[in-house]
C-alpha cells in the first residue's frame, strides 16, 4: 500500500513538474482515439461502456487543449472503415455523438470553442447531421480552440473527394491545370484552411495511422502511448507536448 502511494505521488510530481514552453505549443494536435474496446474488455464491460468512458477523455482533453492555447484539435472519432463493425456498436457510437453534442454544447460555446467536423458527414444519421450543423452554426464565430470531429473520415476518401472537387473546377474553368499545386490540393481537402497537424497522438499501443490525415501528416510529429484512450488524462497530453517541444523539425533541411 505504502509503495503504491509512493508511486502515485511520484507520478503526480512528474506531471506537475512538466514545464511546457508556452511559446511552442503545437498549433494543431490530432488524436487517434483508440483502445476503448480493450479498456472495456479488461474490465469485463460491454464495448459501448468503453466508448462512453472515451467521451470522458474527450471532455478532459478538449478542456486542456483550450487552456493551453492549442488552435486546432482534430479527434478521429469514426473512420470510413468503422462501418464494418456490428450495427449495435455503430448505433451506440452515433448515439454517443449526439449525446456529447447536446451535453457539451453550452460549456464549449461558453469557452469560445468552434465545433467543426471533417469527413463525409452526409452518410451519418440525420440526427447526427442536425446536431453537428447546429453546433457549427452557433459556434463558427468563436475565437478559441477549433474542435474538429473526424466522422466517417478516411484519408484516402478525402483525397478522392479533393480530386473530384478539382475536376469539377477544372471543367468549369474556375482553375487551370497549371494552378494545381500542393497548396491548392490542400485547400480541396476537408481540412481546407486548417494548418497541417504538428503533432499526431495515438494511444492504445497501435503503431499505425489507420487512414488518418494521410495528406496532412507528411511532416507531423508522431507520439504513441500504450495507455488506452479512456485512461488518457491531461498528464499524457502534457507528456506528448513536452516530447514534441524537444524535437528538431528539420523539414528536410540541414541546420
Ligand atoms: C476507438 O476504440 C473508438 C473507435 C474506433 C470508434 P476501439 O473501439 O477501436 O477500441 P479497441 O481498438 O477495440 O480497443
Ligand atoms: C482508428 O481506430 C479509427 C478511430 C480511432 C476512429 P481503429 O480501431 O478503427 O483502427 P485499427 O482497426 O486498429 O487500424
Ligand atoms: Mg481500435
């Protein structure tokens, strides 16, 4: 018992002593929120309760990012591949999304958060689309953190949609072939005017991107943790940012 207490205390000290350089806070953090199912399994709970616990982690991390002055937080909540899960699980995820938007709207709005989404949301149930559109319309002029919920998001699908958008504008003469550059292609992505993520975080021990921000992650710093998403706290976020601040981002150049 004594030992456990000592360990807890040391852990707490580490998190409190993590001095972050406030002038080097990443402008855009993106998180692959993974491990809800395993978190539930370890506790003999249904997967839906793992997702519910994951929403608590969202609450904590959104608040902390806003407090730290992060400009954009993109959360991978539902991938284009997640439709292949049992219908019951998909349903529970959609219900949680609506619940989250309903319960959190007032507080997020009061804290100046913009609630945005990326992905092909036209395929989501009507109730989700209505809540997302309402939340965006009411918060779009806020000046704090932009929360991007990646829903029915797939990096490859996003690139296909961008190519289609360019094709339409080429045909109508809105742009010419020579105008197509990397910058222009970026503008046709769901992320449009949002800067590329500086830091991508994936909890749960998996070391892959799973079709997340394929175009935008070209020069993102990656940070992985064995902790499952429902156990992700402010401390892990600070550890990731602290590690990010020590990295040398060369972008192919030499010093
Ligand atoms: C992430 O947790 C949530 C979504 C993908 C929607 P998972 O449900 O993938 O959890 P694991 O990977 O099975 O533990
Ligand atoms: C990635 O997690 C998608 C989200 C977190 C929404 P998955 O659990 O779906 O990814 P894989 O199957 O482990 O690659
Ligand atoms: Mg998973």
